[in-house]
C-alpha cells in the first residue's frame, strides 16, 4: 500500500526531509508532486536574504549558484517524498544527497528581491545511488535558469 502526499508541503515538513538550515535552506514550499517523476517547489526571495548584503549591495541579485542549489534541494525533496510514498508514509529514508555534477547550466534572467522562484524538477534517470534531474527555475512564468543536475545519495 502506498500513501498520498498532502499538498502544499510547508517549510516545517521540508526541514524534516532535508538537512539544510538557515541560511542555506532554499525551498519554502512544495506545491506539486508526482512520485518518482516531478516536483514543483517555491522559494520566496526576500531582501532579507543574507547573500544580498554582498551580492550586490546597491543592486541585489540572487547568485546563480544559489538558484542551482535551490533546484538541487528540490530534487532532494522529490526523492525523499517518493521514498515516503514507497514506505507507506513512514520515515524518510535517512539518506543525504550530495551535488555531484551540473551540466548545461543556463541563466537567462536575474532573480531579485520580491521574486517568487518556481523550481521545477523532473527525475530523468536513476543509476544505483545517483539521480539525474532536469531542472528549470522560473519567475512569473519566464525561465530564469536551467540545468541538468546529478546527485548521489549516501547514508546519513
């Protein structure tokens, strides 16, 4: 028997699924989920983000590497939530995912304070303990970044 996941998933539940904490937890909400297929997450970008103090003080822009990291965290949520479905709603699998490789990274628009960053991640392939994700970040429906991300999972 499998369990269904009730959406949206808030940051309190996300904190149970991911090891990241302030200032590095970059996903605020999960709004769409299909086990072993795709996830859509939200990151609300605020001027209060610590990275805006230095990037850049007079023209704040979210660093592209953090947009990629947010996409990778969304991929981790896809895998963790899929594991919950498989385990009949029990505990997450207790594994941590490490970013191994980024391919085809493209940045097409800056992400600035006030943006609602949509993180769409599709699982394209699983090879042993690694997962390959196709990732797209959007703001107001317009693509701001994309990448293919490979993550490896290890026991916590």
